[in-house]
C-alpha cells in the first residue's frame, strides 16, 4: 500500500511540471483564435478537452444547466473505448492513448448529429472494460458538447467543432479526483491507480494532450471551481447561439434570486412547499411570464392595434386568470380575458389582434397544436401569437416551432427529455379549478 506521505511527494513532483504549463494562475479566462467550423443550420458543437479528472464533465454540466432554453446534448468520448483485448491484461493496457478509442465511430456519430439526426452510442462498462451489447439512443439537439481527453487530437473531428474549450486544472487536484473516482466508482485499489497514472496517464498528458491545448479557443483554469470563467463562457456561448437564431422565438424568464425562488413552486414535492405556497408563487410567476409576453407583443412589428385576446389553454389554467387580470389595468393595449379554455368561436381573434395562449404546464403537443390550428394559418401569419407556459418540455417546444415557426413562446422552465411534471403542482391547480366551480 502506498503511504500518504509518498502520495503527497509524488503529487508535488508531477504537479510542479503541470503547473508550469499554465499561464492562468490568476484564474482569468483565456481566449484564443483557431479555425472553427462555420455554423449552418446544424447544432452548435463544443469540444471540451483537458487532463484526466480535470473536471471536464462538471464544466459541461454547468454549461448545460445554464443554457436552459436550448436543447443541449453531452457526448463523452469515453463511451467509444474499444475495450481491453482478450490477449491483454488490464494493467498493461494504455487507456490514455488515441488508439484506445474508436475515432471512426465518433466521427460518424458527430456527422449524424450535425444533420440533427437521432443517434445510438455505445455503453461502456468501466469495470468489465468492454462495451455492452445494448446502446443508448440520443435525440437531436441545438447544442452538442463533445467531451474527452483527446477531443482536439484528430483534425477531422476537431474541425467539426464551432468552439473548443480546454479545462486546465491543478495536477494535485486531478490526481486526488482520479484516485477517489477509480477506487469508489470503478472498483480499483489505490496502488493500481497510481501505477497506471505514472505509467500511462502522466506521459500521455505531456506528450499527446498538452500539444492540443494550442487549438483551444477558450481555456478555463481551475475547471468547475471557477464560476467566473464558466459564467463568461456561458455568456459568450449564449451570444453565439443568439446570433445563430437557434430557438430565437423562445424566451425563458431571466434567472435571478426572485425567479429561482418562484420556480420552486413547479417542483413542490422536491422543495417541500405546501398548497398555499405553491399557489402564491405560481401566480406571481405567471404574472412575470405574462408581462414578458405582453412586452413581446407590444414591441412586435405587428403591434396589437386591435388589442390583445388572452385565452387559457386548459380548464385548470383558467385558475390563473385572477392573477393575470390585474395586469390589464396597466397595459398599453386593451386586453380581453376569455373565461373558458380553448378558442371560443363566438369570440375569435380579429385582424391585427394579438393572441396570448396560456397554461401552467405544456408537456403534450396535443394540448397546444390543435388550438393553434384553430386560429387558422392566415390568422397566425397576420397576427402576433404568443404562447405562455410556466413550464414546457423541449419536445413540445420543438413541435410548435416546426409546425408554426412564427409563434413565440414564453416560459419559466424548460423540461428536458426524461423530466416529468411534479404531480403535486398539477393537483394544486386542479383543486383550485374545483374550488372556483363550487363558488360559482
């Protein structure tokens, strides 16, 4: 067993050399210039490279969470390990060499992603050191992040990226993380981890990974522990995405202390909120979203010269009307709230009238697409149509944009694939509708 004193000495020795490679000790984000792919109609592709256990995946996940109104997809190059050959021993196999990865499959998968086609990727078992027979399916996305130590190694893969990010972490931190991860998650002992590190990992970093650092457009020192650099990266990326027009008609309420507190009402089971707290916060959140929608409507080239017609999409969303109605008193345009859900044939929108369709949650396109169809193609083309929902699934948002590209969406939260609506949240609004019916 290796002693902690020996481990500390070993870490300091390799750390001195690694720290000498970086000129970012002040923690600032470094920006560089390299040949990046010019984005067309495909996804925005980000490559993230760095040393083993430098925090690449953590940085990627923080970026994905911050880009909450874009469909983001993370693909790890580790999924494409070939596996240890039957005639080789695990301790003699170099996982930190480009030959250990199936780069041809990585390239083919990326090309499919650029065409916004669904793909199937391998599932690699780190304990068995081989791929499993089943595969993982990935849908198309607006942003694709490719993460791996050799993300910049092959030019034909590197040239498919719009942006390249290098995560630069202290050697001591990388080593400590690798020991914890490999021992606790991958079933290895500390001696084998250190042997592999000294035999393969460190030489590979010096000879193969460090030279690719020059291809990076952005260098993030201290990785996930550098929130300032990650926020600068997010803003830079957001600017690029906004310029590209990706989901330009979808507006997510700006994240701040108020909206973060209010959006807890969307997940009351997780946040421990009672019925009254959910109702109060949701009403305030709905007011903010509706005000944002009115701002979009009144700033549009197709200004609502004939006023605004606000229509609840479902019976339960009629409970939001009392919270939204006071906004009408201060609005610059006349606002009419329809009491019943759906398109009222007796009160159809007139020419130059803005239509705002609202609901507390949209996770089923069958709720919204028929309503939009009821407005008619001509009506949608000639009017400003804004859909307001406190939360909407990314799949439904895509279906709306595919069917009606001019429709605008306003939401407080975008649900990713696999996320489900909190049943407690839904029950609160069903109860409110029932109570209103009893009163009337």
